[in-house]
C-alpha cells in the first residue's frame, strides 16, 4: 500500500456538483479539501490512536457517515486492513473519493459507498467489523436510539464501537438543546435565511468571547488546531447550524443503553457544553 504525500490534485470537476435543496455539507467539504494539510491529517491520526488505544493494524473498519473522509483516511494510514466509508450525501462521497485518489489508496483497501444508516436492508447486507466508527452522525437521523442500536449490530464480538453524539448534561443544557433543535430546523429548510442566522450566531459567539476576555481574532485563528474536527471556525459554525435533524444524549444515558446491549464502555471524551461526547465501547 503506497500512501503518496503528493498534494498535487485537481478536484475542479467536483465543483460542478450543484447544491441540494436541503442543507448539504458540500460547501464545508470543499473548503476542507482546499485547506487540508499534512499537519491536520497527522493530528487527526493522533487523536484517533490516542482515543482508541488499541492497535488498528490489520483491523476492518466501517466509518458510517464518513463526511469529508478524513477519519477513514486516518484509519487507512494507521494500517487498517480494510476501511468502508458510507455516507448518505453524494458530495461527502465525492470528497472521500478525492482524498482516496490524492493519497493513491487502492479501492480494495478503502471502499466508499453511498448508503444510509436508515436503510435496514443496506445495513443488514454489510459484514461485521472490528471497528465501527460513527462520529457526529446518528444524532442527525431523526430516530437516534433506534439507529444507535442498529449500528451496533455491525460490531464483531470483541470489536469496538466508537461514536460521538451531541451532549445533554443537565436541565439548562436540555433546554438549550430544545432551542437549538428549532433553530437548526429553520436553517435547514430556508436557504435564504441562512446568511442572517450565520451573522447572528457568529456575532453572538464573538460577543461571548469578548465578555470572557478572549481575543476573538486569536481565537478564530487558533480554532482549527484546537477544534476536535480540525475545521476552521466559520466552517464549524456552518456545520453546527446546518446539522438537522438534531438529537442529544448524556454519556450516562449512552453508557446504560449500550451496557444493556452487552457492551462495556472503555473510553470517553466529555463535551464541555452541547458539543459531541465521544464514547468507545467494546462488544463482550
Ligand atoms: C457532522 S458530519 C460528520 C462527518 C464525519 N463523521 C466526521 O467526523 O467529520 C455528519 C455526516 O453524516 C452524514 N449522514 C447524515 N445522515 C446519515 C445517514 N442516515 N446515513 C449515513 N450518513 C448520514 C452526513 O451526510 C454527514 O456527512
């Protein structure tokens, strides 16, 4: 397997993809591709390896809701035997394919398929994996608990389930989450209103930084290296506003849910606010 580090790549043909009626992550992925560099890939790999702790060499992996494909790429670069990336969004699929081509990875090692976690026939047609990874996806399905159970069927005995789900940690945050559900619904449905929402939310965010004595210019400049997804500030704002349907759960709720399904939680990364909790389970 050769992982060329050449960054010469022309993805112009994909820019012809048209916008969809509903919110698509494509604009985000396009910007992501333009700004992706080796240090971001290295940081993403490091995070993955530090969280999973187990050796990824020779493992089979499914990345459900692969988005940009960055984490699928990391699994490949960490010597997974086989990685299957699945996403419902054509543009995300194209983005992952651009990365695969750029890194000269064979389709036998990194397979990319369009598919939905909501498609039971598709999910049951898949084999079992050593690692099932789904970061920031199932809370966008509109029936989170059902699909959290469904995705766990893809984990082989002794295998790992790595998920990230929006946090709900206390009464105040639960109220906040309900409020955001409405805002995101409006944003996803009304393209014309998006610039206004972006402006209001960005201004509100910056005001929050200023009142906490944080320099917003430095914060925005350093955001990429601090952010878990290695996205820049403005791209993350779009990701946040555009991600709908939107559900949430606490670490404790998820731990209980998967314990009942015969999993043991082996690692967590707790979100500070209403961001994503990351959880790692092993199937007993
Ligand atoms: C917030 S992005 C996260 C992307 C990626 N997992 C990451 O960690 O950067 C959510 C992704 O889930 C995908 N998605 C949403 N609903 C899905 C579904 N029902 N089946 C598969 N993918 C889905 C979206 O298209 C999008 O690419």
